[in-house]
C-alpha cells in the first residue's frame, strides 16, 4: 500500500489527487470545483438495528452540485477541453445534467441536454440556472426504444458538430467514467488510514450501470497491482420497477433483459442501461450479487437515514441501504458483517419527496410570543 499512497498528488484535492491512475489531461485543462474527497461516515444506529458490525455511508452529496456525477463531469469536461471540442451534449434523468451544466459553464463550453419527460424539477432547475440548452423528450425514461433513439441521435450530433458526449456510461464516454474509480480509491485509502480491513460488501445503486462498473474497476485495479489484498463483494441494487440487470443476473444472462420501466425513483429509470453488460460481466466474474428492492422500501430507508443517522439523501441514494436490508433477508450477507453504502446524491435534489415526508410529520404549531414562556 505504501507505493500506491506515495503516488497520490499531495498538492491536489479530490479526484485529481489520483491523476497518475487516471487518463492524462494537462494541468491547464483540468476543470475542478473540489469534487471528490467525500466523507465516509460510520452508522450510529442502523448497523446495530440490522445486526452488522459496521455500516459506513459514502456521502457523495458532498460534491459541488450534490452528487457523484461531479467526478464524471470534471473528467469529461476536462477531456473535452483537452481534445478541443466545441461543446458538450448528453442526456440526464437529473443529476448528470445538473452536474455537466455546472462544469461546462465553468469551462466556458455550451452544453446541449436532453432530459426525461418527468425529470425532477429541482435537478432540472440546476441545469437551467447554469444555462444549458435543454429539451424534454416524451417517453424518455420509460420506453427502452425511445431511449435507444435518443442515444443514437446524440452520438450523431456529437460527431457532426465536434461535441463531447456527456452520457455517464462507459459505452459513450469511457474516459469521463474513469473518474468513478476514485470512489474505490478513496474507500481503500480511508480504510487503510483507520487500520480497518476492507468491508465485506459495498452496496451500489444501479441505473445505467456506470457507477457500479467504475467502482468495481477501481477495486480490481488496486487488487491487481497488489495495493489491496481482496475486493469487497459488490452488490448491484435496482428498483424492482426497473431491474433489467438484476433479473438478467438471476437468469445467468450476459445482457440486460428487455422491458420498460415502472420505477418511481429518479435516477434509476433506465430501462436500456448502457453499461448493463459491464455490470453483468463483473457480477459473473466475481462473488458480487444483484438485489431488487421495492420503491416503498427505498422511501422508508431514506426517512430512517434522516431520523436515525442525520443523513438526508435522495431516494436513489437510499436504494443502497434498502439493498443491504434485502441482502440480509435473502441471507446474501451474514449478521456481523461490515458494509459500505454508496449514497449517491443529496436530499435537497428531490423537493416532491421532501414534501411527502414532511406531510407525514406533526403539523408545526404557531404561537404568540407571549405564549413561549409556557413552553419552557
């Protein structure tokens, strides 16, 4: 481990600390807002409730625009500058668009964004404020066929207009996605610093599959180079309303199964996951596993994270904890094990969900100032 730690840039922060293990981009083309270096927080209550030795939460909400997508945007927009691209073009269910819009604005590049018909408004507003050129697409996020058509159109436009494709998938931008490996690098560095062994399992929300693939690649690279002794088991967690990858794994298939999405969790509505084959390759190659969870379970664990751990994350992030709970029920994870849940984004990104939670709470009373003394 000493050789690896000595290769980290001590004078840089975030993902660029690991530039020796990432695609080469000249320092003057590296766009950054301090992305990466997010907190790893140990569970105070939920681990005990579930009978685990420890649960750690990787808080990707600490990134500049509130999600792990900032790692990808930093690398992707920097790569666009490195190549002399005229701008960026991509799709988003929310977080990727908000993130790429911010980084493109910082780089002075135009950004053309195609979004889901029912995109969460708070995420859309972030992209609007950064002045991305945005178009909603009817049926995008529900119909696999429409999704394929959107992807094909973007690739054609990118080639025609010299634009960088900012779809957060290895299939479309492998260079940008290399930044996701830094999540694995940070986890390895954190556990090394504390002297604790690597966790038994890491639970990852899966929509398009790029996040899972990137973290798996990061751990595999560290193990291959002898920097860590073993890889943790990696669980791919999907909503049962859009579980094309997990169902394929259950059936031994090398490709995601067909079918449209009925998922209600923003960020996981990807019925044609671009990196689905890569996730399945990783699952079949190691001792990882797939888990399906119900949307209602996800919302329940989102609320428990807030009330028991003080962590307000978006529903797509709570999918990882819902998956951990389901893995215990299915006996894929044993009591006393240790685990990490990747919490992908901030709770403020889904105002509709926040309002739904608040409606279930007691009404806030209104008092006259003269009545306050009686409350002490």
